[in-house]
C-alpha cells in the first residue's frame, strides 16, 4: 500500500510539469494586456515598454516558460502582477478559507443527500421518491449565485440572524456553505439512490436480515458500506469541483476563497497568480483523488487487493 | 426436447418472443410516471427549439428593442414580462431553447464520448494507461472551465461552438472518472471473464458487456451535467466569454437579469425556472431509463 | 404427529408485479417434527424458496404479499410477530443457509465479522468476544481460525458455503432452513458440505427443512419428504414411504426422469409438458394437464391431502378409489 | 464502517453548534426593529469618542491594488490616500477650486515660476515634522519615470527647488492653468523624506500627514485605517477605524447595507434604489456626476476615417432612451465633449441629435447603402457597457449598419483601443475641473489615452492655447470654439454623464462627496442615536 501511495506522489511531478505548461501556454494564448492591468491609464508608452522589458514579456514563450519553471523548482512562484504579493503566500492565505467552505458545504450536502438518497431508494417509484428527487434537483438546477442571494435576503436582511457576507468567524460560514452545499446535494443524492437501489437487492442483505439484524442496521451498516464506494467517488469529484467551482458563491458572499482568486486573476491577466494557483489546485486535486482512492481501498477490500499486488 | 416445445401452448410463447430489449425497456419506461412527464417535456422543448423561427421573427421580436415597454411586469400581453430593453422574456425563452439545448446537450454528448472511451480504457487496462488518463483528468479537473472558455474564445472567438467545446472538456473529465470507477468494479465480475473465455476482442467486451452495465451512474451524470452546463454558460457569459450578444440563451439571460434580481425578478426567475424544469425533466427521464434498463430491477 | 417444531397451515403467498399476480404459494400445509429433517422437493419455480423465506417472514414486501395461512414455529405464529420478536427469532431460534455462496456474503466485511455479528446481536456481547466465538465456529466448519480476517472474495465456493453454515449455526438455532445449500457446489464439495451439515445437526439436536431438487440428497439426509408442485404439497411422508410406495403421479414422474444405476438400459421418461404459468394456474389439480392418470374430476376441484399410510399423505383425486396404484409400484 | 458513521456524526455536531452558536450571539443583541437595523458584530458599538460609532465600514465595488500613491492612479486607491495623506492644495467639491492645505499660499511669480508658502505646524503620522525637504523629495521622485508611474502628469514641470524650510518653487516650461489641480491629485500626495531615508522601513509610502494611518490590508477581504492620534490639524477624524470592504456583487452590497454589515454602499445598482428608498434606516443620496460615457470611433482607419459616416452614426443614437433604459433616468445627456459641470461647458451647438432620417441620409452621403456596412464594437464586460452595447447595436441595425459586439476585460479593452485594433468602442472619462484632461489627453495627436487616434493640428494648437491662456474671457471663448469644432469633427458621440448615486446609514455624518466618486471620508462617522 505504501508503495502505491509513493508511486502516486511521484507521479504528481510530471502532472505538475504538464499542468504548468498547459496553463502557461493557455494564458499566453488568452492574450489580454498584462502591463495595462498594472499601470495607470495615463502611463506613457516608454513606461509600458520599460515594464514589458522588465517582466520579460517580449521574450519568446520558451524562454519565459523556462524562467518560470526555474523559479518553480526552487519553490518561488513569483509575485502577483496585480498586488505584488507572493503568489504562494496569497494562495496559502486563502486555502483554509476554501477548505472550510468546501468542507462544510460537503458536510451539509452529505447530511441532506445521503439520508435523502436512501429514503428515495427505499420508497422507489412512489411519490416520496419523486418529491425527494425534485428537492435534490432543486440545488443543482438553480444557479448558486441566485440561491445565495435568496438565502442572504431571507436570513441576513429580513431575519438578521446571520451576517450577509464577510469571513470573520464560523457564523459567516453558514450561508455560503448552505449555498454551495445545496448545489452539491443533487449529485450525491442521485448517486446514493442508484447505489442503494443496486445494493438493496443483493443476497447478502437477505443473509443479514436472516441473522436477525434490524431493518435499520441492514440498510445503514451492511447496505451503506457497500454503497459508499460510488458515493465516495461522487463526493471526491464534488470536492475538487468546489475548489474552483464555487467562485460565484464566493463573489456573492465576499468569501475570500481560491475560486474567486482564480476568477479575478484570470480576468485581470495576472499570469503568475493564475499559473501558480492552478498548479497548486492541481496538486491539491491529486492529493484529494489519492485520498479518495485510499478510501476506496478502506471501503472495498477487492480493490485494495488490486492495489497491493499491483504495487 | 423438441417435442416438448411443440406441446407448450403457442399463446404465451410468442408473447415473450416478440419483446426485444428496446421494446421491453420502452414498455417498462412507460410505467414510470415521472419518466413519462419528463419525456413529454423534453419533446415539447425539442419542438420549441425547432419551431423558433416560425413562431417569432428574430430581428423584430427577439432582439428588437422598444424602450417604451422596458421592464414591464408579467401580464397577459407579456406572459413573463419584458427585460431592460423592452424585449419579451417569454418569446426569448422559447426562441432561446435551441441555444441552451445545443450548449447543454452538445457539450455533454461530446464529453460523454470522450469520457467513456478514456474512462473505460483506464478502468479496464489499469496500470500505465490508468495513471495517464487519471492524471490528465486531475489536470483538466483543476483547470476551471472559466479559463478553458477564455482561452478557446480567444482562439475561436465568442460563439456557441467555443462554449460547447469548453464545457465538454470539463464534462469529459467527470464522465471518465465515473466510467473508470464503474468499469473497475465490473471488470472483476464473472460474466466479463466468461466473455474473455469466449475469445471476444477487448473492445467488443468493453462495448457489449462493460459499458451497458455501468450505465446507471453514467445516466445519472449525463442528466445532471446537461443542467449544470447550461447554468455554467450563464457564469461564462457574465465574464464575457459566453455566447455573443444578443443571443437569447437562457444562461445569458440569467446572468444579464442578475442586477435586477430584487427590483424586476422576472427577468432572472423565468430563465431560471426554464433551466430548472429542463434539468428536472432530464433527470426524471434519466431515472426512468436507468430503472427500465436495469435487468435486475425486473419485478 | 410427535411434537412439531414447525407447522404451516394453508399458507397463500402472491407476488403482485406490474405484469400480473404471481401465485407462488396456494394453500401450503406442512410440518417438521423436532430433531427431524424434512426434505422439500420440487422443480424450480414450485415456490420452495418462497416457502423458506416466509418461515422467516422475509418475503420482500413490495411485490410479495402473504394472503393467508399461519406458520407456527415453536408454537408462535411467525406471521403475527412484531419486528422486534422477528429480529429476536431470526438467527437465534431459526437460521437459514442460502443457495449461492458467491453472493450470500457481504463483500466488504471480513468473514469473522459476519459470523460474529449474529452472536453479538443475540447474545449482546462486545464484538471482540463475539469475534473469538466466530473463530471457533470457523474451526467447527473446517476452516482455519486465522482466516477470520480474510474477505469473502478470498475464499472458494465451497469454503464460502461453510462460512454461510457457520453464520447460520453461530447461535445454535434449534431449527435450520437450508435452501439448496449444495446446488452451487460441485459434487465432491457437495458431499463434504452435506456430511458437515448432518453431523452438526445431530450434535446440536437441531431439526431442518432441506430444500432441494436433488432426490439423491433427500434420500441420504432426510427423515421425511414433502413433494411440492405449483405452490402446494402434493405428497408428504417418510423417505421410505415416498420413495418406495410413491403415491402421487408427479412424484412418479420425478423418479422416472432419474437415471437408475441398477437398471442401466432403462429409457428415461420425462414428465410431459411444462411447469404451469404461476399467473394463470389451471383449475382443479394443477398437475392435471400433465398427469397421465388425469380424469374429468381432476380438473374440477383441488385435491386435499388424504392419509394413504402411517404418516403418508397424498393430494390426488385418483385415490377416491383406494385400490388405485401407480404403474411404478403396481405391486406395492 | 462505524468509524465513518461516527466521524460523520461528529462533524454534524460541530456544524450544528456553529450554526446555532451563530444564532445565539446575534439574536440576543440583534435589533428588534424590522428590516436591517444596525445589529450584530461591532455595529452600534461606541468608539473612544462619545456618540460616535467605533468603525465606519464602506462597501466598495472592487479591492484596492496598490499602497504606494505614485505607482497608481485608480480611484479605489485614491479614496484611501485621501485618508492617510494630504496634498499641497485641496480641491473643494462645491466650487471645484483649490484651497490651501499643506500650502498656505501660492503665486505665479512669472510665466514659468510657481512659488508655494508651506504651513509650519504640520507633522507626519510618525511625529516627524513636515517641511520643504519633504515636498521637494516627493516631487523629484514623482517626476522620475523609473520611480513613479505618474511622471507623465508632471511633464510641464522642469524642476522643484527649495527656497527655504517653508517655501518651495516650481519651475515650469510654460504657464499652465491646470498645474494647480494636477498637484491636488492624490497620486502626488506629500510623502515623508525621513521615512524613505530610514532604510529599515519597508513601506515608507504609508507615512502621510492625513487624519488616518494605514493598519492592515487583508487582500480580497478588507483594508483598515486607524485614527492618526497626532494629527496636526484642528479637525481630526471622528471614527476610531475606517474599513473599506470589497463586495463585488452589487446586490450583496445592498443586502450588506440593509443588514448593517456596512455603513456606506458605493455604486448601489440603480434598479434597487426604490427598495433602498423604502428602507427606514437607509438614506439614498443622488447628485450630478462628472463621469462622461461616450461611443468612440477609431478615426485613423477604415471605415471611421470618414467624418460623415461618424456623424451618421451619431444621429442614430437616442441618448434619452439609453439613460432611461440603463440608468433609470439617473443621468444627464450632452452633446459636447467636455463633461457637464466642468468650467466652460458649452452644449448649445447644433450637433447631431437623434434623427433617424438624417442618419440614413448622412449614411448614404458617406457612400454606404443600407445593410452594406458591418462594424465591430469593442466593450469591457460588466455594467453599464453590456446594457448600452445591445441598444447601440439595435439603433445601428435600424439604419442598416450591422454591429458585432466583442467583450474584453477592462485592461485588454484599453490596450486594444490604444493599439488601434478597434473600430468603435464604449468608454468613459472622469473629469472634475481640468480641461487639458479632455483636449490634450483625449484628442491631441499621439497622446497615449487618445483612443480615437484623432489627429488635427488645429485641435493640438487650440489645446495648448486653452492650457496657457491667462485671460479668463478669451480662454472661455477658445474652449467653446474648440468644443463646437470637436462636435462637428465627431471623433466620439458623447452619451451621458451618470449621476452619482450612493446609499448609506441614515446616521452617517461628515461626508465629503465628489460627483465622479473620488470621495474624501476622513471627516465621516456614524452618529449613535
């Protein structure tokens, strides 16, 4: 097992190289005036040329990319064009915010969708099943900026229970997490439902009942553990989605997350920040996927066997 | 054994013989009320998408502006009210059906094909191929579709096509991931080994045995992805990399109507509801299809 | 009848599916004596497994509906029991061995855990102690203790069936239902498993309902035999009575379609026709269309079980005339 | 498996605690009145000065991006420097005149010498005294292109010399009516020479003589300033802390104001004003603006090198409809190129007002038949451009010109226009009092911000004359003639000057607002009722 984890970590290096190449090339392709973003409107052409020279933007793509990679290898991701702050530090400052938001949102999603998924699976094709589905779909078919605004208007403005935006303490987390969480709930509910439907008809469930296990235990202990594999896949996928996907929710609630950081830096062509943060996102994503795969093994011994002998 | 079959009453024999898989699935699909409602809605959408030009004249009624009627509340004359340029929201939604369907369905279709192939190969072969595909997935997954859209728009210019390509890339990654997970668990089953034993070539095994069996998680993802891609189009158009102005695409109408969310909510509410109903219809149909196709669910 | 552990009276079970109402069991009456083994024989689709599941009240509720009848286990009617009582009974008083070992075990739990669970549920002892007991059970069914930590996919078919048996016997139930325990196994393993079951039953003074379509297994293991056709018992009695002085035409048909080692050259005579469609059962005696001795009366009313010997009962109108004998044992 | 369930349950507990924990703290001190009374958090909490709320929180539309005055010229940053720094002269928001600030008095001794007498009792926030050395140091640094991004604005100044400790002399190439208002700009705030000499200080540019001192910038979250305890003037800041909070989504800003999380909402969306007006705790303030929005032409290349065609397009645009459609009426139309409210504003020339027939007639005169011409319209994404663009597209479609709209982020739009790739573009220009910001910067040949690529020697000469003409009446006449000439030449179609709209807590006092948004919050505070 350890060998497998090491192999995956080693594999991350070519991934990062490839990612940086793709993004650097993409930002190059995306064009846009980098220097224009940095200088005030009435800066003279000489000042523009001086800055372009200073940043080495006139050099051919290969030279710029090599220089960037040289920096990357030594852990220096360069400085943001827009704010002048170190890219790595800014990313790390915002990472806990996104993890907090993403994590809580996922918990919210799981609390809502796993029981709902099981409930709809148990009452398949009854009205309970359809209403459960409609509720689960409510989150994904409603754009999260709209959902966010509605929640904000109700809880912050009308009822004044919760702060409308900002990020100074746990109670600031409630509304954004709910907004993002509802968006995630749909896929997790659907996956739970179809997984449970498959599991309910299995013979070992009858064996469990024949042992005298209560209905609840059969469903939650025997059934859920088997159903967890596709559910964990869905959650793993959602978590990586939340990293950069909840940019709009972060904008609505002024939550300083990574989604918003990437969103703004692409808009202002802040190349070091975009490249740096997406590389770090990619590293994070690989780690998350690795964790999801390990959870697979923990959940499904057949796959663990596959990993250990595969090395 | 031959004389035995003769003796069996012919009546119940041909009853079974007649029903191929497709007819069987269709018959069972019709039993599921939700799926039927979903199908009817989708057929209606398809008709609207095709008949847009007959119902409305594009220049005058869809993008034509008359400020005197700007921002009217929903009324008999304008079912869904008018937007800030006085254009009738209802006709724009009806006409816009085609763009949203093209974006939603198109991007998911492309993504599905790419995802299925890479996912099943990764799941089936494992080893190097699996790592390659999965790591490529990690990369594509971490690149937000906002960035993909910006780059593609820069290369191809703002058009529905570039939007479809950008969204299909991000959908492909999720399909590949699901297919891989499904294929990995199914690959161990005996019927796959027996297919091997019969000497079938690998790609045939994948096509005939493995993919049909990992249909249910895929159908779930297809129906969801179409909805979320239509919504993603709205955030992209907010960034200016969506469909060109004045195309009446639902996602764009949603993000344009954003500023008026509290004062004139109908500009935002109705496109939102249109998307929501489409996603709901797709999912009910998808669910019905999933249950109908799943032989184990025969009762 | 001596004190019976199980008495089923007029059990009716239907499955209301989309395509129509499947009449799986139509008035089943059956009883199993204490420390006795009753073989339940019949073609597939006769309703054997449904009978087994109904004893544990495990018939899947959405499609399956128990229309009527009673199942008394140790004097208590299972169909009236509350969930609590059912949960207490299952695994403790009565246990079941399933047919397909490949799918009967939970793939994500270790074998030891699955056995220990039953002990833990009924004797309310912590998992750790239950796990030790589980190891002993494994030893009892001939599997090395160390393997308690392995997962089902690491065992062969035969070994898995042993685990299923270990699970069933974990709490020493006094009544065991075995639903074609050896069908999925090859012959050599089949013999081992049957021997194992026989001596475990004798050692623990248990009674068993053995469901099978293999008459050889019945002869070897069971005291009594009940022949089931289209959801009803058509003939019941001791193994000797049914094997040697067969009364019901269907039972005769079963024996005729069996290769007989003694008379090698004999022509095998299969039973004419096919199992009736459970959704459209014929009137009167369900076997009539395929019964060589069928008369007009057979298609009118459903024959009731009547006594034709010590403990030998048969449900066939032909015996209105007591002297009637099947060809097979014309002299008997 | 149990471990997973246990873990899930534990997380649920934590989350529930957080949620209800959150509720308890707000409900017990939450305001009882309906709607968004100032409740929760540090709101309504009294600061060190009795009757004054401890913090003043201002919700802004985008985050600041620079802390060094001379490296930028964005309004968002300048609003911060207004708190921490001061300039030689101060621009008033009523008469647009320069009044004494760090300079007591000043005079042009001759055409090329401007002498300032400095105040003697001023000091910086770290206590060091203010004198001529600081002024000389600040301007020498500002004029050096390597060390300052705003060197171009001082192109007229030859040198800055110290006469004595409290007198400074500016030597210029020629007399300029606009130099004083240039020096009033916040990028040219007076920096402390001692702070720069002290090499241990990494951010010497933070030291100023203003009423507040920079405390912390949490990127993307907030910028905080605390009151400068040893402020030299007699009217120090009232609020203990002033916080700028970037809230990008306009609807969120409004909700934040109503829920009391912020005290001032910059640029509330026009269509939500009616909702705010109904809210008893909020005052909606509206006054004439100074930012002119226009439709520009690239006069250097096909097809808009053709003046008649430009005039045809001008006649096709209906300004009133745009103002009602986009601004709900909160704006003033204008025909001339000088922003309404600036000295010598003259709008009575005939010009090219909305007249579809005349537009069609001019179009054919320009040599184009209906439906023949297709042009690109470059705009920046976000409002109001995405609302105006479709209207212009529609107006031109009516007269037979097809418009393709291309969206860019702001910086890219500016560079596209600068390099002349555009044909038509939508842009804006905020001018409070300096005419050279229009004539020179917008219409003089080869000036970097002359996105029209318009070049006319007559206009270049007139621009210099207006800049240097001392006599007021002749200067007025010159400016009005130039405006008439430029409207006829039609390098751009001026659309409207948007009103300033701002919403704030009804107890807000001491506001000092400018039509173009360069507000000075150093006197502002929230009075506690």
